[in-house]
């Protein structure tokens, strides 16, 4: 029985989706029982990366604009939240205000990046966006003198958790016989946000706007001749992508309680890009899958230290080195075996792919 | 034939470095006619097309379309005024389906924004339905209905040419500019194309045609202009142009004039 068919079948659809929802609801509890609480945290973080990767997917996957500085929008969202909900300026605004505000500020930064790069594509654009990402990080690192805004490399501590009235996600709650630790609480918030991000991405993709993005990716000149205002459509892609990153950043800051420029480096931009490319550029489900896998894989590879101990009776290769080596190898293998990503946008229909008429 | 002028280009000059791609070219296309633009390779036909559709900005010259000045406008704005085009080297959106390519052409005549798309407002849903319906009509009109769900890059060559026409028609143009639509087509495909173009004209759309297939262009066009080395050397009815000694010389060499 084909699983995808089950989700499309009119009678079984509700059953299939119900099962998915149940699994996602039970996941943190099962994970905690089997793998321990640290894995609940990893899963929660992977949901943040789903949001990030889907944001970047709008820019890179849909509109075809190669962005190597995407983590900057994550940073802008995180710092917007942290500065206005921490002892840094002794202001504690509510998150319901701060998350949209962070998204809006990130969107403005998206347009600031987009506007000067409208004429650039491909490798040229990649270099400019890379520079943009670094500029943001360097600013965050140095905006502690002469006036201390970001607290420099020390970062911002004691950031407020998500809270409303007396209810805080940073406390342990009991409900229906289940214990919800802070990690569990955040898992569920991130789950809702990631689900919303997926829904938003799908709706945008299947709209007039989504078609315009794909058109400028496929052929910008033809798109403009067909009446697409390429400037506006590109800026919209940058702004929308940044918005997702900004919200994820705010959630990240509240979840961690601490942020510093360390968390927003070039390697993080590259990791998010890897999630998009490896998952299947442009395909929402594939990118979400890529984000979860690439967050979990490096963590899973931490077990190779203890495994060496068990198999060989001693540690032969430094686990930290071996971990990144295996991670790199996994990336290379995946791209060799599935160059269009784990879950490409549209598979060529059987029998038509060979006779390439293009 | 109505005598009013839909598109008038006057005194168009365009230099690329030292090369005069167009020097002082003027043409006028009457509403409702098929206007053929011919000339040897490198004569400047495609450059003139690019100037007319906003892809290339002319150095000097005036462009009037439907009573409005359009020189210097961006391509999307020119399309908005009602000029649609196809490309000599086919430029489809390869990763989109045939249907989606035509739907993209409706972008200009629709206005759902981000909020409409995200919240699926009633207006957005209705507009999306209208876009799909119109796109399917146009696929039918151009004989591509059976190919609606195939990726554009997987279509055979002749279908790709017709898809470019369908996509251009989706923008509701007053003037459809076709850059060598019959290039690479066999005799049967060319005959079908000719029928399609005549039908488009009967439906009230003016056609501007660059074509190398002399039989096709002379059989279809009401007026013809001939470019050679960036200059217009003749303009008029097809029969008169064919007998023009400068045209014969440009095509066959001075010995035949």
C-alpha cells in the first residue's frame, strides 16, 4: 500500500492525518522515555530549523536567489526579542508583540539586503549575501561601545521565556497525568509554529506569487517580458524569507534564555542552505525533512565515541573529529546518490524522463 | 482594414559599442494587421523587437503604442500596456507545467497578494479559479490541452513554440510580437502555425512577425518591412517589397538586382 495514496484517499485521509498528529503529540514523551530528555531538546530545535529552512527555501528554492547570509535574519529576530525582553534595557515586552515585531524588523533587513542586490544572481549574489551575514554578526559583536546595545561577545542573558499572565513555558506543568517540562512546552509551541510555516509555504507556493517566484528562477528575462515586476517579486521573496527567520530567531532567544553572536556564524547559514538543498530545493516537505535530518544527524553521531568503546574496547579516533568527518561523508553520499535532494519537487514521469526533448 | 496606427516607432537608433544595430529605423503597424519584419541574419530584427518590448533601451527614438509613449519603460510595464512577445530561442519556465506557464501569463491581469494567498480569501480563490479556467481555454485554443500537466521542458519543440504563444496571449495583449515562430518547424507544423496566427488575428490581435520562412511571411502579412545592416531598406505590401531591387540585393547579392 502506497503511503502517499493513503493521504490523498478521501476516506482514509482523516485517519492518516489523525495518526500523524497523534504521533507528533506523543513524540516528546516517547523520545524522553527511550532516548532521554536531551533528545526532546534536539527535536524541538529541529523544528526551529524547519522554520528557518522553509524561510530560506522561499529565497533559494522558489525564487532561485542564492543566499549565503541567511542566518543574519535569524540573528536579527533573536536580538530584537532579546533586547526587548531581558534585563539588558530592563524592558520586558510581551512575546505576542515581540514576535511580530521581530518578524517585521527582519523583513526590513531582508529588503535592505535585497535592494542593492537586485541585479545580481548566482555566485555574485552569494558573495554579497555572505558579506551581509558577516556584517550583521560583526555589528552584534561590536555594538557594546561606545554605547552598550548588544553587550558584545558576552551576549544577552536572562532573556524572558514565552509567558502569558502567570503561565510561563519555562516552568514545569502537569496536565492529564503527564509532566510537561520546559522542553516539552517549547516543543509544542515550535510544533505549531513549524506547522504554520509549512502551511504558509504551501499556500504561497500554489499562488500567483509562488508562480512568479519560480518564473524568475527559471528565466528572469522571460518573466519580466510576461509582465512580472522582477524587482518587487524579488524583494518580496527576501522579505518573506527573512520574516520566517525573524520569528524563528525570537523563539530561539526565548527558548535558550541566552544568545551571543557565536550562534549566528557563516557555518550556520551554510547548514540551513544544506537543509534546503539536501531536502529538495523548492519542495516544502523535502526541505522540512532535510531540516529535521540535518539537525538530528550530527547529534546522533555523538554516539560514535561510546560505540567505539563498546566495539573496540577503546577510543581509536577522536570522536569529535570522526563525527564531523562522517557528517561530511554523509552529505557527499546523499548528494551523489540523490543530486536533486531527498525529495525533489517533481519527479519526472515514468517513461518520459529518458526521451529528453528539452 | 482599419487605418489607425497601433504601434509607431520613429527614428530608433541603437548602438552596441561601435556597431550600429539599428540606425534611424521607423515602422508603423496598423491595428488589426499582420506586420512582417524580415531581413538577413544580423540585420537588427531581434534588436528592434527588444527595443519595442522594453528589453533594450534605444539610444534615440520615439515609440508610441496605442496613443501612449512607451520608450524607456521596463519590460513588465510594456507588457502591461498590451505588448506580448515570444522569443527566438524559446524561453519557457522549464520547471513549471504547461498549464502553469500559461497561468503565469495571467499574473499581469490579476492581483492576489501575500495576504490573499495565505488566508485563501474568497476573492483570491475566485481569482485563482478564473486564472486556471482562462489558462485552460488558451491551451485548448493553441492545441495544447492534452499536454497541460507535462513539464514545459519535456514538450516537443513545436509544442514549446505554441506554448510560448499561449503564454503571451494570457497577458491579454493588443499586439503579439513573434520572433521566428516557425523556426525549426516542419511543413505540417508550419501550416498549423499559420492557421493559428490567422485565427489570433481574426480574434482582434495585431501581429508583428519576424520570420525567415518567406512563403509563410509573404502569405500571412499585410505589410512587410525589410531591415539590412540596421537600416530599413523597404516597407510596404508584400508583393511590392518582393520586387524591390534593394531587397533582392540584400538577400541574393548585387548580381541579381
